[in-house]
C-alpha cells in the first residue's frame, strides 16, 4: 500500500484523497525494500559526533540531564539520540512498529515539526545508504514516523487524556480551546457572576466592589482564575486569616536570610570595600562613618537575623559624604569614588528596607481581603468550568492539570504503571522553560525509571526566559542535581558564532552566572575582521535631560544610518556559507542578514519609521499593536452597529470612516431626527442642509447597513466582513492611504481571526464583538499583519523571546539602557503564599507590608536575574557581528540593568575589558561608536502615497477595449506531461490539467452533457446510503444550482437517475457495507514495480466499499445512453480505466478487489471486469500505449 499515505473520508461529499505526504519518500519505496539501493558514492555518511555529543547519544542505564549552551546543536543531539534506539542489526533495539514507545516533548509546535522533519530526513538518508537487506526496515521507519509521539506537552496531554478518557472522567471527543476562545468564555463567566452577585446584593462582592471598583475587581478575579491551582485552592479556600499570615511569616524569615546573602555578595558592597581598603580617610566625620561602616559590614557576615533591620539602617545612614570634607580623604579621587559607590550602596539598602517592616498584625487586613477575593474567584471558576463542561471543551491549563491528576491518582496506579512500562525513553527539549506541574507530570510518566534511563532532558539555565508563562528556571537545576553524576552532561561547543562573538559573551556573563558557568567554545574559525562586537551609543547632543521617546527616536535614527552604511559600503563582515568547502569568503551585509531584537515591541514604531526613512525594507515579527489600529476600530464599530442598531456611538464611527466618509456636519443634521441618528440615516428624506453628494453617501450607507443587517444571522463573521468590503470598497480605499498595504493586511488578518473564532460553532457575532472589544481595551500581544514574506531579503524586527532557537549573521540589540519594569501585578494566586492582593489606604498610599509585598520583592529579584538571561539569549543569536545600542545621556549613570552589567565588565566609552576572567580566557575587542554614523543616503519622509483621486480622474481618459474571445492556448512541451488522469465520462487517459491548455475548452456550449454527468456524480457522492436524505429531488435540485443552473429538463433527468439507483440492489449493498468511501482519489506511480517513476496516474473511484465478508468492491457510475444488447460493447471502452482502478485499489488495500463493476444509471445495467493476472498484464500494456499516444499528441499539437 505504498501509493496510499492518507485516506480521509469526508462526510461532506468532498473527494477522499490518497497522496504522498512527504517529498522525501517520492521514490518507489517498494523497489527500495526489494534492495534497489544506491551506490556508496551517493550514500549519506554517518554523522560525525564530538565527544560531548557521543556521550549524550550513547549513555544508557541512567537518565541524562544535558546542559546545552546556545548554538551547541541540541536539536541534532535529540535527533540522533532518538534514532539511536533503532538499529536493524541490534536485537535489543526497537522495531519501527515500536516507535510509540519513544516520546519527545518540545516547547513549540514548530519545534516538534522541525524535530520530526529532521528524523524523517535522517531515516531517508539511511534508507538510501543502507544495504539492500536493511531497506525494508528504514522504509517502514519512514511510514511509522507519521505516528511518532513528537509534540508539545499540551498536545501530548490531550492525546493521553483522550486515550484514557474513562479514567480521566472526560468525553473522548472533547475539543481544546484556542487561547482567544478560552478568554472569551472566561470573560463572560466573570461578567455574569459579578453581575448576578451585585444584583443579589451579595455582601462579599459588594464590599470588594466598593474597595477596588468593578473594573479592578474584575481584573483581579480574572487573574486568580487564570492562575488557578488546585494545590493553592485546597490549601487556602475556607481558611482564616491566621493560617495565611503564618505562611507569610515563614516567607518573611526566608526573605531576610536572602537579603543577608545578597548584601554580602553584592557588587555595591564590594565597590565600597575596595575604596576603603585603598583610600580610608585619616580622621574627622568621614573616618568615623567609615569605621562604623566597616563594623556593620563585619556584623552582616554573621548577623542575628532579628538585628538585620537596625544594621541596614545604620549602613544607610553612614554610607554618605554629606557633612564631611574632601580634605578628610587621601585624594579627591578617593572622595569621588567613595561618594559614587556609597550612593549605589544606599540605593541597594533602601530596596531591602522596603520589605523589612513586615508586621503580622498589620498584614491582617490584606489577608482577609485576599481570602474574600478567593471566595469570589472560586464561584467564578465554578461557572467557568460549568460552561466548558457544557461545551465539552478544555483549555490549555486543564490539559496539564487533568493529565497530572490522572498520572498521580493512586486509583489509576495500574494504568499508569502500564504507561511507564511501555515507555522506553522520554525526551524533553527546552526543559529550563517548564513549570513544576509539567515536571511532576513527566516524572509520573517515567515512574521508577525517572533516574535510571527513561528520561533524557535538555536545557540551559542561562536561556530560561519564560517566567511570565509560569516557567521556573530552578526546576532544571533541581532535577539535574537528582540525576546520577554520569548522567549530568553538557554541550559547550558552539556551531553558530565566530570566536569573537563568543569571547564577548563569555566575558560578559562569566562573573554574573558564577563558578558553574560553562564557557562557549567556537567550532568555527574567526574569518571576519575584529572587533566583531560594537557598542553604538547615541548620546544627547546637548546633554540636557530629555524624554525617553526623544532618546529612543535618536537611537533608532542612528541604527538605521549604521545599517544603511553597512549595506551601501559592503564592509565584509558576514561569512558566506555558499562558498566552496574550506574557504573563508566574506561578503557585505544584506538586509536579510539582520535581525533587530527587542525586549518588547511597545516602542517599535520609532525604529520602523527610521528604517523607512532610509528605505530599508523590514519584516515585523510579533508585537501588540494590532488591536490599536484604526482599521480594527472601524470594523469593530461596524459589527457593533449590525449587532445593535441603537449603538449611536459606533454608528458615528462607521459613518465617519472610509467606509462611508460622511462629514461631521452631515452626521449632525442626521442626528437631529426625532428618532436619533439611526432614524435620520434611514429616513425617506434627508435634511435639506446636507449637500447632494453627502446625501448620496448617506443613502448608500443606509442601504448597505440594511443589507448587512439582514445577512448577519445567516453568514459567518468572516463572510459578513467580506460582504462589507464588497459593498463599501473599504479594503480598496485604505490601500491608497499611508502604509495602505499593511492596513489591508491587517483587515485580512482580522478576517482570519474571525474565521478561527467560529471554528467551534459555539460562539457567534456577539461573542466575537465582546472579545474584540476586550482586546481593543486591553491590547494583548498580537502583531501587525506582515507585508513581507518572512524569508524575504529584509531586516527582521522581533522580540528576543521570538528569536529563541534562531540565528542571524548580524544582530542588533537596541535600547540596552532601558530601565527595568519593577511593578509587580496587583494580584497573584500563589501555591505557598495564597491569595495575594495589593492594597492601598484611603489617600492612595501603600498599606503596611503584606504577603503581596514579600512575593513582589522576590519577583523583582527573579526578574532582574531573568533580564540578564534575556540579554544572554539576544547576544548568542549573532553569528558574525553584534551591535549593542542605546540612546543615553550619561553612560552608566542610573541606567538600566543591561547597561549596568556592561559597565561592570567594560569601559563603555573605550570598549576596554575591566571585569574578571579566569586565567587564559581571551579578552574581547569592542568597537565603540559615539558619533552619528555617516551615510550618503539622505533620509526620506514617508514613502509615496497613492493618489486615489488622480487615479480615478485618469480612468475617464481610457478607451475601453473589447474583451478577448478566449484565453490564448499555452505552448505545449512534448516532454512536460508527467501526470495523467482519466476523463470522468469518456474513460480516456489524458495529461492532467491538459484541458486548461485547450482553447476549445473555454468555448464549450452551455448545454455540455458533461455537466449532467458531473451533477449526477456529485449527487451520488453526497448520499449516505445508510441514512439517505428524505428528499433526493431536493438534494439534486440544490446541487443543480452549481452544475446545471436554469436547465430544468436536465435536472429532472438527473433526479430520475439518482432515484432509480437509490432503490437498486447495488444501493442496498452500499447501505449494508462495513465501510464505504465516495470519490476516492488516488495517485499511482507508473510504471508499477519500478524504481524510477516515469509518470503518475490520477483518478477518482466513485465508490469503494467493503461487504460483510470483508471483500472490497469497486463501483463506477456512467450516464451513457445504452441498450441492453450494447452494454458489453459500451463497457469495453472503459476497460483500461477500470483496470487502473483495480490496480490502485490493490495497492491501497494490499489485497485484490473482489469485483470491478460499471453501473449504467439510465437503465440500471451493469458490466463486471475480471481482476486477475491477465488483467494486471493487460493494464500495463494499455496504459503504456495510452501514455505514448498522449505524448505524441502533445508533441504534434493535436
């Protein structure tokens, strides 16, 4: 059954499809199985492993924790480790049919596809290179890969829950909600629950609404539900404030110990001590303060934790120069250094002091409020769960929680043990981005083998940057520490970047990460000139204080100028991978080499504008500005008006938009109508004050809105939007505006969003409007639509998170001086600290320290660490050249965390390395640019806009030309036909799609009899004979609107044929069949039993069905007029067609069909063809002659 890789029965009556799914297996696998391999000169060579890779691939008997640095080939190792469990010569290796015993978990769907494709490619290479005896093994592996368990954790959980639906208490047909769908259902649940409780004057809800306001309360409750944790709810729901405060007290003790550790290890303390060791004041107030400081520092090394606050207060008071004299210091430089270092130390101490005033009694109010919110959130969560249960859907969080519950429930221990015993190896990629729930789930799946060889997980703590999604970077370290020593392995040889890049990365992060830092070593030689790292500083020209927006716009201008200069000058900095092996050719940078990587895309517009000024094409990947675009507002207003005609505000927005372009004056006069604006718009007569041209527009608007309103309940949302475009020309009008191509792309994207929104058929127009309104108000992450292909030769703008796993020859990291956002969210449901809510007193000042403050302080510390990990990811994307840029006033002066990190390692103005590195580690060279880059290109304004009015005026001067009579035939190539199909009615072989080259095809008369045959075939394909429609006539007449419009005589004839067959013996067989497929499409390699394919035969089998005995039958319908005595002669014309159907069926099913029958629908006569060895030989001869004749006809132009 090599020709069949997919058979999908579509109930809708569309043809089934039999096709090859992967181009890598386009050769005839049957021949390869029989040993028709290729010579060793073309065979794929076995992979060459480094020592680190070999250990990872070959280690057995223990689980493996693989710490893989950036660019070190972890995907290659995962692929090779997966395939290492398959070997045709190893009796202990897995067989292809055992492929389900390996499970691979990836972070994204894209990574899963990439891993599957890599494994498929390696299998195909082995198939081509192996001895003849091994070919069947690798051919079977290629087939088995379609069923391989390679997916995201959520997809795996969905599959697990469906396979164990009874144990999980689920409907096995449950659907998984898209993120947008779950947010819509949750929003409705929150709104309805709050509305109901406020209406019932429920005391707890009213009290919370008064304290927070309904909008803020709604947001807090949504946050709790979004973070819903069974552990937290079970622990805290129904508890009193004392239990919650006890948890906070325990955390406070932990925080105080962390403060001591962080203070003693801080750079700020080290800097002050360094100054005092070298320049201690001789006397006076300065000496007294410094002595007290040194004593306090000594106390901090072994402090009584209860004295911490007092000691830090003393340090804060003494670490200053106010009230001292410069003359007290050995030198003015020493005074200045101490002043600056002490200032930084006081700032650090002040951050610590913010959480040291925790008092349990003062925190009681925050605990009580948090528990009250949790009670309300529990009611909302129950409503949310009820709605999902009613719809038989799960969200992404449900998949993890329910799968974990299934795997950890003692009641299912036997079933879980079966799963674990069946599992040979669980491979997990990007393990540093998992969360505790996922880790618990995976450990349960491995069972007792979690340490002894069933788990292979790959990660890199330095690349953990998804805390906002719940990822815990510590889980990788904790599980790695549990792994036996021989299983703790690493990959440190970098295959991506040149040495100069890696030297900079090592120098920047070595001291930050600490002793466990694994330096990256370059596999590639240094071929581009050094320095390969550049600091691009864009200081204020005046040194005056300026807004962040001004600074960012100047920096964006400098980046655009620098890139423009690189493109124009062709400075050879990029390694050309397309040169001959062994050569080290360099070339200039091109736009497609460049990626500008942002921490966030909130200010990307400034960089886009600068690139446009210097005519640099770019592609924006991601962002969150989509729902802030005017075209989105316009469509939202239109949908609101259609859903609620009384919405006057939205109606004003629609009428003023380019859809109708009514002036404000016109809207004013329309709104004077007694029934309001809507009444004025739909009035029979418009006010005389409205100009004639505006009256025409108003009349058009009224007619359009009426038509759309009549259709809104019977059209899908995307179809309604398409109709609106057709009636208003809105999509065409916006195309002529500034950035019109992007505006149009956004409209198309919104249509796609609408199409996906209604995919589940349980959400309608009102739900879509509610979701879209919420997105417009909340501005979630959603990028603008792309106007360039992602693979085009354009600069890419994306977030650092989106660049994860990618590489680029030239990387720009802008805005490195950006300050860290330290504002923790106002509510959080924590598994250890419980429900946390930030409170404020009546004056708006912050309340006493609570559990929320303790959590927020630790969050701030974790976010600071993650910020540096984000920079690590950004810098390791660069292969050949790296630019770090910032718009700065005074470098290093209270700058952002990245600037501070850079300043601790490098002199930012000279690029000189000033940090600490182990002996023998190379110091990187840095190029520093502090002058505006020179460029010959003059920056332009916005790109030229389309003058629509001028275009319209020009159309009046155009003389219409007569339309061509028909399409001109395309020149034929005698060698071109490679695919052939059978005429549905004539049964003749002809080049597939060849009819489109035939001018006569476009001149067919309207009464072409083939339309009748097509209608009859469509009708018979649509009928489920086990449950036929009540009225066959109505069904045929409905289909006739497409195939035979306005031809009642032919339609009646078709009805008669369909009704006659429906009561025939053969229809009874179809109704009783075990399996029955309609319109089965096949693609048959030709000649059969050959390695090299000369052509392929395509066709449709009208009906392929299996009887009660398990035999398969081919049934083909004909609408020919034939008498009883002429049946055999008429059927002979279809001999070749039916024999090809027989061969295709045999290849599909692996067994010969029991019968091949032609059924003539006009009189019910049938003719059977014998399918035997003679028929197999004859079909080869018939088809061979037919192909030769077809090619001869093409060559001669016939």
